[in-house]
C-alpha cells in the first residue's frame, strides 16, 4: 500500500494544536481498520528446537557461553587475587623490581590456544553436520524474485512436462532432511524461516544447497531478510511441514493435477478466457504471459505459479492471509483479491504485475500504462483462480497447526 505523500513548502507549519487531535486519532483508527484485512497475523518465532539445525547451533552456542563464563570467572578471580596479594601498603620506598615469569607466560598463551582450538573443533564439527546433503533428502529448488518466492520439486514430474511448483508456500515433510537449492532471479534476497534452520542469501547466478528439517508438523512463517527493494517487507512466504504420509498424498495429487475445465457460460469460463488471452481491445495483457497453471497452455515463469491458487491461503506473497477456508471466502477476502488483480502496483509498491484499471506504473524502470478490465471481468478472473484447487484430501492447510499464529488451518 503506497504511503508516500507529497508535501508542499511550509505545510509542516500548519496548525497542529489540540483541535486537530481528534481528527488525527480518527484517521489513525480508520487506517488501522482498512489495513487489518491485508496484514498477516503470523509472526517469526526463534528458538524452535524441532529442527536439528537449530539444536546443533544451540549446542555449539552453549559451549561457547559456558567457556566464556568460565574465562570471565577465572580472569576476575586472578585479578582480585593479584590486587589483594600484591597490594602495596603506605610506603615511600621504591617497589621491588622484577621482569618476566616464564611459567605464567606459558599458561597465558597455552590456555587461550586450547580454548580457541576446542571452539574451532566444535565449529568444524557443526559445519560438517549441517552442510552436506544426503541422497535421501527431498529436493526443493527455491527461487527468490522481487517480491515473491517460487518452490519447485524436481523429483515430482507432471504430465505434459515440467515439475510440481508452488508460489510462496513451501511444502516439506517432517522427520526427513530437505535439501534446498537457493538462488535469485534478480537481486540479492535472504531466505529466512527460523523454525527450520538458519538464513541464507539468495544470489543471482549462484546456487547454494543446504539442508533443513523439522520434527513437528505445522505452518511456519518465512521472510526475506535482505533489503531488496520497495516491497522487501512484503516478501513473505509460508513453510507447511506435513507428516510423511500426508506429504506423499499431497505430492501425488499435485503431480496428477490438471486444472479443471470451467463450465460453459460460467464466470470461471469467462475468467479463463481473459486469463489466457487478455483483452487486446483495451490493452489488458493475458495473465498466462507471466503465470503457469498446470494442465493448461499457461506456462509463464516470470510470475508465481498459480496452479493451486484456490488451495493456498496467502495472497501477494503473504500480504494477506487466511487461516481458515471460511476466512478465504469472506467478502473482505474477495475485496482484497479484486484490488490485487485490478492494480497490484498500488497495493504492493514495486510489483511488476500490470495494472488493469488503465493507470500507469513503473515496471523495470519504465513508466508503463496498464490495460483496462471492468470490475465484472476482474471478478471473473478471481472466480477462475479460486477454482484452481487440489482435491480435498490434498488440502495441505486443513488441520495443520499454525505456529506463531492462532489456531489451525481449517
């Protein structure tokens, strides 16, 4: 949501006394109400010991803290002992002169070396445990773009070519290592989901592989941790960890998924036509030029994969989210989706999605005028997107605990 305001010279000197306070408070309350529909309600949580990565880091940290405490106590004790034992009384005579203590000097050198070597061994051991990837790991190729995430499963080929792909919601099994191959399609991003492991930088043309895991099923929050542009704060994603059997069920359904064919004359059918072809008479670009829908001619890769859009509970890379299916069907959710489709760059600064209200936006450094669709046509596209659902048994949100938020997916 654009919060930039033009300010004319001298505007800051306008009256701002007590008479303006009620209006200020009323405006703040109204703004909070309007924003409540598009803000996420799940937070990042640190210190989750369900991940072996986090347990390993905690173990190494505890050793470092324990040694630091021992060193502090030892140095403090030696200091107080020395000050007390060798304290000079009131004396006008020159103190005794001496130089060097070989035994003490050896101790002061050897002890720190032993401590540093011990910490080095712990560090190398942790790196050896955390960095390699085993053959049994579930591979997930993760791509960061301004300002969204793409998750592809190379071992899950689909009919007609390609692999299972999901935008902004990463599915993973519990109690099994997951090998993430991370890269970026534009600028440097930061992949950070603290419940499953540490953060890594997503760098263009560079692929990094590391393992994450969790022993506990649930929905976890992930964020971009590198300042990457106007909507860096709006580049969020979900990690949905499922028990192995349920994960297999979802992936099997995803591999076999073919987008449903809308009934003739339905809003979904009208939305499908606009999605695939756009509206050349008004300059409205086809959604299929940028987005992929499995089982259809839509194969765009510059935008998030929308194959399972109706199953997902997030919109705009986590700008708006629903914890229940009922919440997703509420009028407020429909209004959010409508606004997103109509003028995404207004809702999310820096979004490369074209506008469909005839307005202009800056895309790749160029001022671009969007096409025009009527509100009814936008609602038709929304209806088509909502129809893109996995089978009910493969709804990975349903019944999954939401950690760092409230309740479970329903």
